[in-house]
């Protein structure tokens, strides 16, 4: 389904969805949302771009293999959980850094865990979606 309208609007829609996915990721740090929903939005953006422009174009836009993204997200989540052990508190206990002026939100191990979940979901769902789209192109 590569209509002219979809091919024209897909890059703009995908960029808007990526920005919104980062907003949902950061909002989920303190409110509903977070890494899972943000990752699904980002993966949907790449899926729409892949439908409109082709799988090869979507893979070039990602720059990294989707499973490498998922693996790095998994490592980030595990490291965020292990950071608490270094401070002598139970595994996965949230740790907060001293406030940094001008940032607007607190940097914590919870944020890094959410970012890891975001990357895992983005990589895994995008890998599945692009594989299914690739199959349909044949």
C-alpha cells in the first residue's frame, strides 16, 4: 500500500510519532506512560515508514540493527538495576542523583531502566514488524 499520500505524509508522521514517543517516555517517569508505551509508539513510527517507503529504507533510517537496539536496552535495564546493589540497597531500588538545575526532571536509575525498556520494545517490535513487511514485499 504505497499510495502517493502515504509516501508523502509518512516521513512527517513518523518524525512526529518519534517526538511524541520521547515525550511519553519522559512523562512516564512521573506520570502514566513510560518506556513500554514510548517504545511501541517509536516502533509504530518505523513500521509506518517501512510500509510507505519500503523495508530497506526503514532499516537505513534506523541506522542500527533492531536486535542490537533491543540488546543494548536490555543491558541498560540490567545495569540500572545493578546500580542499586553498589549502594547497598536491594536490587532494582530507585536511586536519584542530586538535582541538576535547568533539566526539569530528576535523573535516576528509574529513568535509565525506562530508557532500557524503551529500547528493548523498540528493537523487538520493529524487528518483528519489518520482518513481516519484508515478507509481504516478496
